[in-house]
C-alpha cells in the first residue's frame, strides 16, 4: 500500500458563511421571526464584509431553525367550535 491514508484537513467545498456571519443572521431572524426573507437578506447584507448569495442565506436560515414564514394551520371552525370559542 502506498500513499498517505490519513484524512485530509480541508476536503470538499469550503463554507461560504463564517461563524460570525451565522450569528448575525440568527440575530436578524430572532429580531422579528415574521419578517419576510428579502428584508432579512437586506439587513444581513448591510453588515460589513458579508457578500453571500441569497440561496446560501436561505439555506443557513433553514439550518438555524427558520422553516418559512407561513401562518400556522388553524382548525376548521364548525358550528360547535364556533359556539365554544365565543363562550
């Protein structure tokens, strides 16, 4: 057997966002979780030294736990439920 069998230090594609960038992004999301993604991206791009594509920001936001901005599912309001909610 020839060659070196150890794992290489930097194999694969390097990450685009640094740890500091992830903290800034999570801070922007936590400020107002209902804010739309284009507004979050604008606020994130204002930070100095952060030039990242929109797709990478959306992927990182998903990894941080922001899984969309849609309203939660509301139960069907039947007559019985409607009367119960009014009481």
